[in-house]
C-alpha cells in the first residue's frame, strides 16, 4: 500500500468562542482551517443571520416577493428566517436615516426588542451608516436588548467609543469593521481591547467584498487573518463575520438581461458563491439576504460536515 | 525540490573537482539553487540520477489537453494559498454530451453550450471542454460523436468510457487533438494506461481513496502513462474539500509524488453540481465536468473562477487615455472614470446602452475603483486635471465635464483647475443613460 502522508498542521492558536442570546447560540471556537475535520474534529458550525430591514426602499424585489407581507413587519420577517433555520437576525435600522424616515433611537430600539421577543434569536443590529445617529441608536438598542446578548454593528477606527461603551454597559458584543487589510483588522481589535472591550465581546468584519466586486481581495485577507490567528496571533483570534448580502450590490447578480438566465436562480448563486468563499476562507458567521441562498448555504454547511 | 543536503547524500564526497566546483558540497548547493545539473558529476550513478530527477520534478505536474487554439493546461500549482503567489492554471469547465444523441441533436446541444458565453471586465467567459460520454456502450458510436464534436469547434474533448476497448477507436481518430481519456480504475488501469501511453494521451484515474489513487498512479506510470489527472470522487463537499486539500498539501508540503497531479471532479447537474463546482474552483480543482449547465449558473461560477485566479498583487486595469464612445463630436460631454477594469467596463457598457455619444477620460488610478482610489488619494481633482492634460482632452472637446457621483466633492476644485463647467453625474453608472438623455446634448 502506498502510504500518503497526512499533512496535519499543529496550530498553536484557536478562535475565541462566545455565547449569544440566552446562551444557547455560540459564535467562534474554530481550532483549524475551515471544515477540515482532520485538523479540528469538533469544528463549530458557522452561524447564519437572516437579514431584515425596517425600510424597504431600494430593496431587491426578488427578496420582497418571497417574504410578501411579512417584509412590512420586522418581527414577522425575522420569524420567517427562524423557520428557515437561521441562528440570528441581522436587523438593519435603515429608517433611522434622516434622509429616510428619521426615526428616533427609541422607536428603533423598540423594533429591535420586538424582533428579539418574537423570535428569541440573538440579533446583530446595524444603524443607517451615519456615525452620529448610529451611536445614539445603538445606545438605545443596547438598553432595549439588555439581557439578550446581541452584536452591535459596527465600530470603526475613528468612531468606536460610544457604541463600545454601550456594548460594555449591557454585555453585548461589538462588530469591529476594518477595510480589507489584515493589519487594519488587528489594529481595530487592539484599539477595542485598549478601550476595555473584552476579547470575548469582539467579533470582526474585515469586509467581505462580493463575487465579481473584489471577492479575490477578501478571500485572501480572510485566509491570512485565519492563518495568523491559528498561528498564535491573539489579536486576530476573534470570530469573523462576513456579509454575503453585499452580493446584491453587484450588477449581474439580479439584473434581467438576455442570455444571463433566470435572475432568481442567478442571484441565489451569486450570494451563495460569496458565502462559500467567505466560509472557506474563515467566516464564523454569515449575513444572508436571499431565502434561496440561505437554503443552499445551509445545505452546503451540512454537506461540509460543519458541526458534525 | 531536494535540498543541498539531499543532493550531497548522492555525491561521492571525494571533492575531485571535475564538475568545476571545488567540493562536492559546493556542487550540491549549486544543484539546490538550480544553477547546475547532476549530469555534470561523472560519478553519480543512473539509479541516483533518476531518484534526484524525480524529486526535482514540479510538485504538481502540468498536463495539457487539446491541441492548438482551444487547448489548456492544468496543474503546475506551487502554493496552497493565493496570497503567497498567483494560482496558475484556472479550473476548466466541461459539459457532458452523450453519444446516443442523433447527429443533429448532438450538434444542437453542443452549439447551445458554445453560444453560452459572457463578456465581463473585458474578458470572455465560456465552456472549456466537451466530455463525450459513451452512453451507448458502442465504441463506434463514441468515435463518430467525438469526431463530429471535434469538427465543430476547437475545444478539447474528454472521452468517457468503461474500458480501453470502448475508447480506442475514438482515441485513435482524435489522437492529434489530444483528448483526455476517462477513467481508469483498479480494474481497467492496465489496459487504459497502455492505451494512453501508446497514443501519448492524458489519462484520468478514479479512486475514492487517497491510498488507492496513489497505487493507480504508480501502476499508470509503470505502463509509461505520465500525463495523469486524478478524480478522487465527488460524493460530498466534505470529501472533495478533504481529499483535494490532503492531495495538494501532501504534494506541496511533504514532497509526496504519488498525488502530484491535477485534480478533477465529475459533479453531475443541478444544485449539488453547482455547490461542488464552486468548492472545487476554490479548493484545488483543475477540471469540473457537468452533466448540464445553465447560464444563470455558469455566469456566477465563471466569475468566481476569474476572481480566484487573478493575481492578488495586480488589479486588472486598462490604459489611461481619452476613449470615444458612440462616435462623439467636439461638443459631446466629457466623462471621466478610473482605470480599474471593473469600473471602466461597467461604465462603458452603460454609456453604450444609452447610444449617446460621449468622450470618456480614463484616469490612471493604479487599477483602483472610484471610491477606493479616492480614499487612497489617487483620484483627486489634480489627478483628473493631469489626465485631461496628457490626452489634450480640453483642447479637443468643448462639452461639459461629468464627474462620477461618488466623487461629487471634487467638482468645485476640478472646475477651478480645468476652467470648465463640471456636472455631477449619478452615483451608479447604471443611471447614466437617463442622466445623459436629460442633459439633452
Ligand atoms: C474591492 C475593494 C478594495 C480593493 C481594491 C479594488 C480595486 N481594484 O479598486 C482593495 C482591497 C485594494 C481596497 C483597498 C482600499 N479600500 Co476599498 N473597497 C473595495 C470594495 C469592496 C469594492 C470596490 C469596487 O470594486 N467597486 C465596484 C466598482 C465598479 O465601483 P466604482 O468604481 O465606484 O464604479 C461605480 C460608480 O462609481 C459609478 N461610476 C464610475 N465611474 C463613473 C463615471 C461617471 C461619469 C459616473 C456618472 C459614474 C461612474 O458607476 C460604477 C458602477 O456602479 C469597496 C466597498 C464596496 N462594496 O463598494 C471598498 C471601498 C471602496 N474601499 C474603501 C477604502 C477606505 C479603502 C482603503 C483606503 C482602505 C485602507 N485604509 O487601506 C484602501 C485604499 C487602497 C490603497 N491604499 O491601495 C472604502 C471607501 C470609503 C469612502 N467612502 O471613501 C470602501 C467604500 C469600503 C468602505 N465601506 O469603507 N478596496
Ligand atoms: S565531480 Fe562529483 S565527486 Fe567530483 S567534486 Fe564534483 S560532485 Fe564531487
């Protein structure tokens, strides 16, 4: 018999594992490169967050058609994700944007609470993307979700203090955003640690550029982050969140165009391709927009033996 | 690659100097640096030479299928992660065509795949290969189907049959086109490898276990078949990931020769096929064979391949310059954008759609997109003004300048710098047709 050498790595580091929600959901904990059971026999299952928005302007009709009336009510929408096997809800409070409905932080926090109450799932909550408003919104959300450990998204190099304090106050985690660069990712985690955020309370988003729009950068940045973490770089040993919903930004994802085939199926593969690249390069959690993509990603994680 | 010490072991250590190097060790070091050849020492015996040559062969053998225009190469990868170095030979995609189809249908099916082609970032994406499948069990039928397909296009063929005798007529007829023969297993290895060696054709081996495969490889090589492609099975994503990873790592990191060949997967059709194909594309697959493939699947898949196989160090870019689109005149609007291929081709396609004549000034931003370049200080008003200057855009045109909506901030400064009205265009070039129509030029 030819003896094939088993090229098993001896990693010196592991990804932190942190509890979310009521404690029944855990993020992180990987001890080897993704889905290699021979490196990490009890590899954790990556988490899936179903995306819910509270303002439907400019949202893809393919997704709205699927959720129908439930898309009008974040709690109902989140419930649908739960039935489809999501582990978390990704709630984007777009309505807080002054150019949209300029909802107050309190109103927005009430929406977050209603989603948590309806589903019992942990949340990852985003504001509208304007740092000042987001800080106020996250303070309210943090209080409204006290006792229901969630992830406050997101903090950046030049605006992290208010949201981090809000997270610390109610024992939530923060999402540390950095821009497609391993050194920036590390620097962000150091900054948060120095500010007093515990490592178990940090998850990072190194920016997953979607298929056809920079995926090649993210795939390698993620791999480098994960390899460095497993090789012992403590400041990179925090779970990684990748936002596959960005696939919908890419023109060819869902446009109707002769010769490109059915847009419903195409958009699912576009998001799936983004998601699979994220998973294979080290994502511990994905944000997913399309229901068909969610089903495909779940099946792929099962087939890859994630959590088995 | 053997190290200096490994070479040294095979040298007589007499330091006679006949190789032109003062000592055996000095010679060994030159060998390890690929600056000398073992042949230069007259005292290394044949047996040792073979061992050394074998261990200095590339860790993953390069295999060519097809001949001429449509031919492609597989393998030759030297790294596990693409940040270390660019992946070399992109995954090829083949679709199966059963030989039982009547001639007309066979051609129509093949043609439908040839027509499935996409333009993206200035590149053409299409199918690489046809896999003619001996569904009839009749060797003659396989031959005529293969000959018909070979006559239709320059794509290489793969010939799939149960045994050497089923493949022989087709393989002989197409020998000059260098088809890939599929697939030798434990039972058929000896006759298949003999056929491949006789005709000098590449051969695919299939075995679901790594050890079993290493044995097949040894057997094939024993018969003189060297150009091998390995099918380690496609029963689940987990197995594909694990087996491909172990095979590739064993070859690259442990200098194990028995699995140092391009890897392939037969994935079937539908959702399972797409999941496996995307996985194989990212994780060391050189060839993926589908039973069928639809455009809504092919485009995302081929985009993924393009992404994974680009050089991580160099973004794909176009030349700085002034590009006429839709036949502009002197007073047509003067738009500008970056030289990142993705940006340029997206914007260009949108302008073409509008049918409105414009000038498009491409600014060299070292291949960065609009916002990335702006954030990196490579796409400021001064860069745009310099690009206008270099192409004499302002002298040869008189229409309004239109800036990308994402860099609206620069419009004031740019207006000062160039002394001409600067309009802010839409954020997304997709809205350019409407914007240009409203300009009424
Ligand atoms: C991939 C990517 C990268 C890649 C580079 C890709 C490349 N070759 O450009 C890498 C990893 C190298 C990178 C690096 C950086 N990036 Co970057 N990157 C991205 C990402 C994910 C996608 C960019 C892309 O490909 N877009 C697609 C192209 C087609 O878009 P586009 O060029 O803008 O073109 C569109 C429009 O502008 C418009 N348009 C274009 N031309 C014209 C012309 C006219 C006339 C009109 C009307 C319209 C128009 O139509 C086009 C189609 O819609 C974006 C985030 C995102 N999802 O957008 C961040 C992003 C652009 N990056 C960003 C930043 C900050 C950086 C860095 C500075 C980070 C850092 N600190 O290191 C560096 C800078 C680079 C450097 N120093 O070398 C920020 C920019 C923030 C800002 N608002 O200014 C973004 C938005 C991410 C974020 N949310 O923070 N990045
Ligand atoms: S010719 Fe051979 S034996 Fe003589 S010094 Fe060179 S390596 Fe050594």
